[in-house]
C-alpha cells in the first residue's frame, strides 16, 4: 500500500517538476522573444531618419533663397544686349538688370552662373540654379519640364545676311541655303518650320554664328531682332551685316523656374507686374533696345 502511495507521491513530485520545467521554458522563450524588441525600435528610428530628407526637400526654393541670402541665376554671356560680358569683364544686359532687380526685391544678393544656352533648362531641373533669366522663350515643350513667369520680354526671328547680299530678302528665301542658328533656342524650330534649307548649323552662342556668317560658312543667320540689331549697331568688323525681311513668329520670354514652386512663382510675377506698373519695364527696354516693348 505504502509502495503505491509512495509511487503516487513520486508521480506528483515528477508532475510538479514537469510543470515547473515548462514554466521555466516558457519564461526563457518569452525572454528570448523580448530580445527582438530593440531592433524593432531601432528600425522605427531609422525609418524616421530616412523621412527627414523628404522634410528638407519640402522646403520651398523661395525659403532656401532667403535662408542663404542669395538667388542663383542661370544665364548665358554671349548675346548683347540681353546677357553679355562687358568691357570690364562683368555680366551685363537686360536680363542681368532683371536678375539684380529681382534679387533686390527679395532682399538677397544675385549670383549669376553663365553657361551654354542649351544647358540652361537641364541645369535648372538638376537644381544648379534657382531660376533661369536668359531670354528664355515660353514654349509648350519647355513647359513640360519647367514653369514660367509672366512675360517680361518679347522678340521675333529675323534673317541676318552680309550687307552686300541682295538675294535673300527674308526668312522666306532659305531654299538651298546653309542656315545658322543658336542651339537650343526657339529659332531652331522656326527655321525647321520654314524649311527648304540645305543645311542647318547650330551654334553655342550668337557671336560664333556671326563669325561663320561673315566667313561665308553659312549664308543666313537667324536670331532675335533685339540681339541682332544690337550686334550690327556695335560691330566694327568687316564685312558688315544687315537684317532683312519682316519679323517671324513673335516670341514671349519668361523667367524659368522648377515646377511646383508656387511661392517663388507668385513672388516673381508680383515683381514683374509691379515693374510694369511703375515704368521700370519700359525704362529697361529703352535702355537696352531703344524701343518700348508691349506689356
């Protein structure tokens, strides 16, 4: 009898040991599971850290301009009277005056970065500049990549030839000729639309095109009236050049900025509107072009 009782006690003791063992194992497993908790917290912290650049990128270009105390302006330096290097080696012209005016209105300094015209829009998209002020014609193609302010300059295409050329009387006379034009400008599309030419040569700047026109490497150079008239007026070289025919396809220029910058766009449009209202717009046109442009 006692044998069976002792055996039962033994079983009970073994049962208790088994239960205690199971509890211990469960506590151990729970502890091991808890060890995985810190990495979960760390991953949350990392996720929060990766969100911070998105917050900084949400800061508007206008805010960044004011924080750094300057506006970075993409332009070119090869086209009088809008944007060129003067005799003192400084950038000058209608566009440069607009850039300085805008910087003053924003309460910052103006920093101009001059480059090839064809690289201005890609450079703007790549955030090399805050804005582009370089007689940038407003086109549907460009509007797919960037935004534009309201119009601050108007111009039209004109044919430029040697002074003794009596054959070409305008842009309707390009058939069979070699034509030069500024690369990346709206005048490229004008020439292509007119058609009939033998060859179209694109140049990084207007001065290079005028050199080839004088040398006979192109028969006609197509450019804006504002720049062409200024070049012809001040050109002291030989042979002399002249403009022929009527203006083709009036163009409207705006200041270029990246898309989705409503604060900067509104600020620039306010400045343009105010300067048209107070007469500064007309003063700048008379200073650089000798005539008033339409508002």
